């Protein structure tokens, strides 16, 4: 999904340039705060007078700034801080986010999110959707690490905890993976690295005062739910993932998974063979486990018939009978963990329902063995909540799951980091802009500056 595509549903969005911007470093090697800022306009302050009932003439806005001599006499950072401090969110009917690192980029208007508010577009609750395995890369989160101390400090803490179990740094391991290598899908690497990314992103959003009212996660994504809902401490999350990844490594190499989009609600019976086993369900989409030979053969038939499908690059049959021999080891290794009840609404993709009881080692086993029920969990969320006041915020290094959500909720507000640019910092800041321009009032934009964090 392009930035334009992902933002067009959020309001009047004008990314005038899609070229890469250079913000921050490009490795996990160090942490520094670079000057990439969100400028918040449309709410008064700093001599910017905007009629809330009409669309803003951007040229007039810039002309006012020039006449006020702000660009010559005032540092850009000071201007941005003033906008953040003077923002009156409750009274603003027009909102604008500009992402720039200096006056020059501000004038160019490289990345803009803007949306007139009509009184009905008022987000009150955010649903965090934690993604599954399959899209992880060795470089995920690298630029966020260099730019945001809230992210890097979380990653460093997690990395230190994992090192106590595995004897080496997950960060260094990722840096050593050659480009194009499949090692990132090995469970001993995939699960710890996704834990770093998932919890790092959760803490980064929390740093900007963006907290979920509801969480749900797909497969491994439920690890993020357990952390976000305060079911497990960070230390126990690491312990769980270490044992989970080590044990699941024993079941890899015995097949693969293929995602098939249902045609008119039903798949042709000739696609079903004894070698297929349901791994999970999305709305109008089913994921099957199969041998690699069967999956490739089926893919050729589906491609010929014009049925959308995708072989998921995971090294084994997850959510299948192949996981059953792991049950004794899972129960034994995780029985000592003390889980707390969820502190917020958590919709389980194991049961498809709201989870109100404590999870335990047996639940973890079901999470890796049972077919996931994304469709049922999503239906429960829609049925039991005021969904028009909610936005889905996707935490995933790849898939945003928008097609699955839109198939049953056409007017859904879905916000995720765009994968069309390799600039993670800009992509992350755009998600803040989308939330803000959809009426979410709780964002603390001052948190982008260390002195206000």
C-alpha cells in the first residue's frame, strides 16, 4: 500500500513528494535524536489564523509566516514547539500535520496530512492489532532505533534480557544476517526479533500518549497482546518467547502455509485434498497447511483460475497437528509463569471472543496448535464495541491486514506504517498525523523532543 493509498481514506492528504528523506542513521549501532519534526497547524497560535469553517489556503498561511518574519528570526524547532504547546484540540475543526526537519522542508510541504473535521470523525478508542510472523526483516526498526530514544531504550532492555537466555545479542545477530538470507524466518531468530519490534513499537506509541482500549493479535501477535494488556511483565515475556521459539524450532521444515482468498464465499471442492489442513481463518480468506509440493501444485491451479493466493514464507506447518508433539514441552517449560488477568479488552484469536480470564501455559499451546480465528475475533470486536469511534492501529513490520478488515467493515479507519518508503521515521510520524486528523485528541506531540519527554 502506498502512502497516498493509505492516507486517502483519512482525509485530504497531499504527499507532494515520495522521495526518500534522510532522517537519522541506518543501523542499530547508536542512538541519537535527529531533527525530524511534526509541525501541528490548524489550531491557532504563533500568529497562524485559520478559519475553521473553510479549507486553508496554504499559500496564505506561508505568506503570513513570511510577513511575520518567523522564518528568518525563529529556529524551526522553536516554531514547532510553539505549535504543539498552543494547540487547542477540542475546538479545532480543521487539522493539519506537516512533517519536516527545517524551514526549507516545511516550505516544500513534502509530507502533509490534513482533514476537515465535521463533528462525526472523532476517535475515542484505538484498537491495537499485533501482526504475525511472515513479514519480518533484519532491518525492521533500525531507523526508529536511531531516532527515538523511547524505542531504542526498550530494544536495549529486551536485548539484554534475551542475552541472559540465548547468550548473544539479538541486535548483533540481525546485523550479521546476509541480505536475502532466510535465517530471519528461523524460529530462534524470528520470534525474539519480532518481540523486540512489537514491544518497541508499543512503547514508542505509549511515549506519545497513544494507548489501546482494545487489543487483538494474530498468532505470534498475541505476545504483544499479553504485554499490552499487562498479563505478563517484560521479563516474563522474554522468558515465554525464549521457550516458545526454542520448542517450536523442533517442528520446522515439515511443510508450509498457503493463504487462499475464497471466491464467492466457497472454494471449489477440487482445491481440497487430504494433504490440506486449515491453519486459520480471515474474513473470506482461509490459510491452509500443506507440504511444499502440494502447496506449489495448488498455487499453480489457483493462479490459472484467477484465485488470489499467497504462500507464506514460514518454515513449517504452524497451527496444525505438527505442533501436537510439542505440548508436553510447552506445558512443562511455561507452567511456572504467573499470568495476570487482562487490564484492557483483549479479543483472543484462539477463541474468537473477549478474553477475561487468566491465560496459562495451555493457552500458549493452543495459540500455536489451534487454527487462528481472526474472523471471529474481528466480528466480536465489531459487535461488542462502538466501532465508528475506533481506529485500528496495526503494529507489524509488513502486512497491515486492511483487506481483511475492509471486507467486513468498509468504513473502517485503519492506520499503519506505510511500506512504500524505507524511511521508517517519516512513516511512523505519518501514523501520528493520521490519528490526529481523524480526531484523536490525546497525542502528546511534545514527546518528539527529548527535553519534553
